[in-house]
């Protein structure tokens, strides 16, 4: 059983004892549960109802009750245009929609360089990856790698770090890293006039065929990344690079509202139950709360809250200061003296280039991007694909259901049955997907299980079907075939299963 708990406790029952799980999990005893949420304790009756409603499906003859609405009451009808991921929570009161629209405006806002007459929008850069949040999270959806050598990596960049540094107290198994002394924590491929950009991202691919049952052949493309045209000299000889494509934005507030204890109930660092899956929690230091917290956001679960993730993106991606990341030069390091000495945004009135009021609006927007309803959930092929998904063991990582906290001040996310298909934990995905760059407790081969809701609308919203952390997979089937490590057995099962079952599995994923 997970977390070395008594064998008589089932995985479902353990979620009712979150405090015990928190105390028993190595390295997590000092992590406080959900301090970012104003929660109302669950009653014993609610806990038992939650246990029943989140139990894995056993009957695949029809859709489960409430399955049509993966975001609970916050779900919205699925649109057939590119705005499918850009709708406010379906249960949002009319009076709160103005805040959502204001946050949307800030999310789309194009920042300009300083000095500028538009004092509410100045402060861009001097080094940056994009001029707005929307430029990376296109239509609130998924980014993509560069298409050819002449294509700028607008929705993709390379993280960078070197080994060593301080280890925060209270986080066991933390893998200490430091920023590259010249280039910081990520590489920016745009710069204001008079400043060289840090690099040009170049991607080349080699192709490898995979033979499936029945003779079907799928070709996987393996990327190789190069930080070319370095603008400030060589990288540190020990620099570790990690490609990151911007993920979709839907359902973030609901993921933030899952009780930490319910996520930690799935931790099994030593694979005590022998199923080959050993999910681990990433515990990170929160700049917002000045304490260790459960990581939830980012491709390696390196950020604990929507606000902190958004604030870090303003700093690293756009070069905009905020209360959490107050440096007006963003990611410019001490060696980039001209960048630090350049004019920065007006802070006389706001105090920061984006102030607390504006950040609260952006956070509200990010929390309330609604999850679209399922499509074709009662289709016979979809139901067969769901059964294959369960029987193949995919739910060992892609946990179908959670119930969110009861919350004060966040009615949209309060006490909702949600279907993210993610356990929010780290899993070793094998050498094929390894970036060899650690992040907090995440090793160089571990990734957070990505939520699958909305994945079938990727082509509609983003104009492509490029998946995984770096967009290497050109289809959902390719994404499955890249699975290794803890998911190697599931990958081999997909290779060997009859083609009708494989097609049904993909059809199920497309319905999410």
C-alpha cells in the first residue's frame, strides 16, 4: 500500500486520512496542507461520499454519472471553435465575470519597452521570450516547438541550471541546483534594441519506427536541442538544459483546489504495492508563503500555486516585475550589466511593473479558465477505449477523479467532482523522455502526470496535435509510445494489443 500504510487500507480509503499520509510520507512531514486556500473542513459524511464517488469505474457499458462535466459545475459546453479553452467557469456569477474579463485583458496585454508614454504597459524585457502571456499560451492552449530553422520558438524555451547550491530546510531528497551564472534559469530568445538575445533555439529530429501488432508502423521523432548563437558567451560547462512547451491553461483553479492530502494519498515512493508505479510528490519552496509546499504546476510540478506560477512567468518570460518577483530586469543576471542598467517600467505609482491588484486579476483569470464538457462519452468505441485505458493500468498515474476542497471566496472551485486524469505526482518516464535536469525533488527523468482533460480539443484550439513536454509527439498514439520507465508495461501493452482496441483507446482520449 502507498506510503507504507497498513495493508488493510485501500488506496481509496487512504484519501480520507490525509493528515496521516502527510506525516508518514518521507520528506513531507513539514509540508503544510493547502495554506493558499481558505478551506472549510469536510464532515465525516462528506468524506464517505467522496470515497464512493471517486472509486474507479467497474462498469463500462455507459458513461458514469457526472462524467460529462469533467470540471464539475464549473464545466462549460464544448465549443467548436478556437475559443473552446477561453471560457469562464460555468458556475461563475455574472458579477464576477468582469474580473475574469479584466484578467483576460492583462493576459493578452502586449508589454512595451521603457521609457514609454504608455506607463501602464511599459517594462518589457530587456530580455524576454514573449510580449504577452497569450503569445505562449496561444488561445489558452498548448504551445508548439519551432517549425523549421527560421521559426522563432515563441511558445517554447530552454530551462537551464547547474548542479549545487543551497538546500531548503524541511525538504528531503531535494536536488540542489543553481542558475547558470551568465544566463540565469531560462534562456530568452528575444531582446530589446541594443541588447543581444541570449540564444536561438534549434531543434533537429531523427526518426525511429515502432512496429505494432498487426504490422502497423508508427514513426517516432527524437529531438536534439541546441542553444545556438549565444549572445553572452558560452554556457557553464555543467549547464543542464530542458525544453519546455507552454501547456494548456484550463482547469488550473480546480487542480489547485484538490486537497494536498488526497494527492499525497497516492504517493508510493518505494512501490510498496508492487504495481511498478512509484509516484512521488514534488515539494518546492514557496516564494509566496515562505515555506515548503506541494508542487502542482509546471511540467515537473515545480510551482505550488497559480499565483506563483503566473508571477514567475511574468518575470522569466516577459521581464515584468511583480510583488513575488520584484526585479524590474526580470531574468538578467549580475553579469548582464547593460540589461540591469537599462530603463525599466514605471513603478512610481504601482510599485511594480505589474502590481498586486493586476496580479490578482491574472490569477483569477487563470483559475477560472473552464474545462469543456466531454464529447461522445456514450459512444461504444469511446466506452471500449475507456475500458482499455483502465484495464491497461493507465489510471495508476492518470487518476480519473478528485473532489475539491470546500472553499471560502472561490465558489467556482468549491466542492466539485472533477475528472482531470492526473495524480499530480512525479513519475520516472525512462531515458527516452529524460531531460537529465532535476527540479527540486524531481530527478532528470521524472515528470508530473499531465492532466488529460481537453486533450482531444488540441487541434481545434491550437491548430496542431503535438504533445509531451517538448511537442515531439505528433499524435496521441505517438505520445503513448514515448512512455517508458514506470509506464513501460503499459506502453508494451498498447504495442501488443489488437488494433481495434488501440484505436478505441485513442478515441477515448480524443473524447476527453
